């Protein structure tokens, strides 16, 4: 069966395959912020505290977890975060 | 087989068609997802190797492989047997002579137009009959589209970027047709340019959208040729002479007037040229209250509308209808674009 999820690039490949960064929000008030746990020890402690702070300041928080910190986030996870959140904070705790 | 092109992974939830729009890979219409499987099948349509560099694509002059062309041909909706025509057509326009960069960048409403001659046009099911300059035939529609997608995706030339056309025209989506060779006693466009009838040839011409010429009453070639000449004189501007070419697409019923009277193709072109001599007094700047026109020093002259060879003639169209079509050109010569032909390598 055809896998329509992997496509061959029709361009000259002079631009990065990933699209450019979104415009930075001027304020986070009222926005949905994703918190991405990269699955490293104690990252959750940091993110739990951030969630409290953000929620207290009127933001909606969604939590996500990478399967492993040793590899890039899977494309499905990146798509889910991008489609549900206005901003994302990634915890690089240790 | 291994591909040299980068592989782009999309999320399972992501709409493939929307993702291709977001990545600006399209010409405004949906494209077929270029999966490895489809591209592999497309490459079976040519005897050339996938990694062969065939053209340097303007405007960014990017070296382009057969594989990249195949990817864009998949997206355009081509069948594998169309690929050789797409590749050879790109070879005609990515040249100094044709000047695709200029054709793209001009504010005039022109684009590359392709006429395919020879057995391949019939083998791959191209249309030379009813609605020949319109939609509805897969080969006609997708070959021209694939070429434009290569210019857009590989060359980096898109509307609003290097493409500065004030108005554009729908044929810029892809404009390709074949000539009705078998029912005409006259040599084809390709034969008039030095090829034999058994050769497969693509000819590229820079042109605007087609315009109808109606003459339903002429029963003699002498009358009909005057109608055709009268319309051709106004091509692009009735005040432009010699600087721009045109293509005349003669329909079967109009062509029959000349065939039945025993006119040859050469005689047709000679007589139409004689009927397109222009008295420059009528088109000098300021004449008839119109500021556009020729400089005053060219008054009291008789000039032909087109340079020698500047009127290209193709025969195509449905069997009924006393109409032909004119496709106006762009700046000709070394500063503009020359009509360019090439044999198709299958």
C-alpha cells in the first residue's frame, strides 16, 4: 500500500525541510501553552511548578511527553503540539 | 531504488494535500502526493538515469535531475509515458535562446506554450481535436503543468516572486497540445522547422492566451486569408510591428478552404504575409489621437506585421466550427524569446 505520509521533496532543497519558527507571542495571557517533558529525570518537577505558575496567570496548559530524550520528538507529537498550542516550553532538566 | 531527494515525513493526522499547499509546492490546485512508489513508477517512463542532470532551471539556475522532474510530474498528474515529453520540453525552455527567465519575469501576460508533433503525441493520447486548447485531456493538461511545477518548485519562480506578470493567463497553469497531423496534407509545425514526420518533436513558444477568429462566410481562400490577416494585425497591439511573433492555430474547417483550393503551406504563409503589410502612417505615435505608436521617422513606410518566420502555424481543433485561434507572442529575437524545438528522447 502507498505510504502517503513520506513524500519526496520536489524543490531545490535550498530551504530547510522543517518550516520556520512561528511568530513569538507578545504576551502569554489567554493562550494555550504546551509543556513538553522530554523524559529526563526530574523534568516533571520543573514542569509541574511551571504549570501552577502559568495556570495562576490565566493560561491554559497542555502536557506532552517525548518517548525518549535521546531522539527528536516524533513527527506526530510535533504536529499535535503545533495544532493545539500557541506556544511550547520544553524542559531540559537533569 | 535509492532516491537522492530529501524525504519529508508528515504526521499521521496531517492532511497530506493541505501539507503540500502549506509548503507552497502547488500551483494553486491540489497535487498528487509524490511518494517513493509513484516516483519510481514515473521513472520507468524514461530511458534516462534518475541522477542525470538535464537542465539548469531558471530563475535560480538550479541543476535539475531526471528524478526531480519525475517528482514534479507525479504531482502534476502525469502518467509515466508522458515523462519524456516533459523532460524534452524543459530542455527547450531552459536555454539562452528561449530565455525562460525573461518569460517568467516579464509584466506581460505570457507563458511557455508547447506543441507536440510526431507519433508519440498519438501514442500517449494527446488531444489535437475538440477543445484542443482547453481542458479535459490528461496528457495535454498535465505535461504543461509538470513543466510549470518544475519552474516553480526547482527553479524558485512563482507569481509575486520572480514572476511579475501584471495579468497572467490561465494557460500558465500548463499549456500543451498536439497538432492534427494525419488529416492535413500540409507539413506540420515540426516539419516546417526541419524535422521529419517520423520524429517526435516538442516546440516551445512564448505566448498569451488564445483568441478566437470567427469567419463563417468565406468560401474562398482569398477571402478567408484576409480575415485571418486582419485579426493577426492587432496581435498584442495593432501598433506593434516586427517585434513580436504569433502562433495561428488553424481549425480543420478553416484549413479545408485552403487545402481544397490546392494551396500549399508555403503559399498560405506568403499570401498572409502580403495581407499583413502595414502603412506606418496609421500607427505613428499621435495618429488617430493615440499617443502609442511608432516614432515619426518611420512614417510613409510599408512594414510587415511579423518578421520572416515570425508567424508559427499549427493545425488543430474539432472537426466542426469556422473558427481559428491566434496566440500572441512576446518580445522576439536575442533580447526576448525565440521559438525553440527539440527532438523528444524517449
